[in-house]
């Protein structure tokens, strides 16, 4: 199984559905087993959906990664993102 760090490294590609089939299966498996990464993934997708649905902003990959890192840090520390 992938580690949380490995999952986070692939999060942007995973959200964008740009991962190889074999890697995607491993990411899906990790996601099914890890509550922290489930929260990170859900929060990231919801944030991206909110931002892109307004039509006013498209997130570059580096911003998406930074946002995911901040959300994960907040989850680990029990804070609001």
C-alpha cells in the first residue's frame, strides 16, 4: 500500500484523472483505507469544484498542490483550513 506522502505527491494527478491505471488502482486502495487522505481528497475536490464553478479562476497545479498541503496540515493539527 502507498504511504500518505506518496498519495499526496500524486494527489493533483489523481484529482485530474491523469494517473496510469496501475497507479490509480494503488491510489484508490490507499484512499479506501486512509481516513486522513479521504478527507484531504474530498476537501481538495470540493475546493476545486467551488473555485472552478464560479468561472473566475482556474488553479495552476502548483497552487492546487499548495492548497492540498495546507488542508492536510490543518487536518493533522485539528484546525480549520
